[in-house]
């Protein structure tokens, strides 16, 4: 027979700051207070994760928007982190001149790539956190080669050693081959038509950041 949650909660021990006080069967007490819960949440602040919706408590969509701790006091700690990363660099993706504001990472329509501090794996070298990189391919070529034989033909009766033109199917049997040459090679470019970016099969989800 199961045990009710109410049987595990000692109502008398709860204080105004307590969220829950559970006493397990093994006599291990676990009290979660408002204060230590906030400390636990701070450990995850700034974490980016993907979700099926863009609305989730404690998270905000990474859409490049400017956030303010005056309009939303709950964003204060995240804004401090973003401004610390941007510093005084006005070109940084998170930078905002106002002391109470910062810009969120903008991950709309983009995949996430690890920052390369050694500058030897990312083609753009060491990039800023939140920095955008456009699509691209390694330099490469496509060679198209078409080979054929050619014949010089003449009109009139064939002479010894001269055969009729090979194009007998089209009624050109009155011509004779005077001489033939080697192979002529034609080269060209295959073109670069495409969808506008180099993509792999993917699934679209919302990237949210913990505040």
C-alpha cells in the first residue's frame, strides 16, 4: 500500500520560508528553503537549452532582444552576467550602453558551436560569446569533361583508303572522310545553384536561457 505525500510532510516544522519538509522512510531529512532554492537556481543561470515552446518559467527565449532589470527585476542577475561578458566592447552581441540593460544571445535560425579559444578549429578563429557565423563551404571545384572524336569530310567519290562518313543514319552517305583527328576535351563549371546556405537535416526548437 502506498504512502500519501501528506504523511511525509511534517506540517509543524514548516516556516514561512520553507517550501517543503520531507522525512523519508529511511529517516533522511531534506528541507528545501526559499533561500537555498535560490542558490541552486543561481548555479544554472545563463545555461542555454532547447525546448519545444518559447515560454517556460525561469527561462527566456534567446531571440536577441534587449532586457532590462527595471522592467523585469528577475533578469537582474542574468544582465550582470551578460554585461560582464561583453565588458566595454560596444560591438559585443550582449552589449548595451544603459547600465540596467543587456542584449540576449540571438540563436534564431542558427545552430550552436563551441567557442574555440585555441583558434585552430573554427575558421573565424576566437569568436565572441554569442557571435554569429554565416554558412559556408570549403573551397572546391567541379570539373565537367566531355570528349569526342572529330572528322573532316569531303564530297565526291571515295578514293582508296577513304571510308564513308560515319553519319550514315542521317543520310550523309555521299560524303567521304578525308582525315580524322584526336580527342577534343571540353571543360566547364557545374554552376552553384542551391538553397542559399549549406545545411544538414535538422529539427527546429526554441533555445532558452536560464535567468
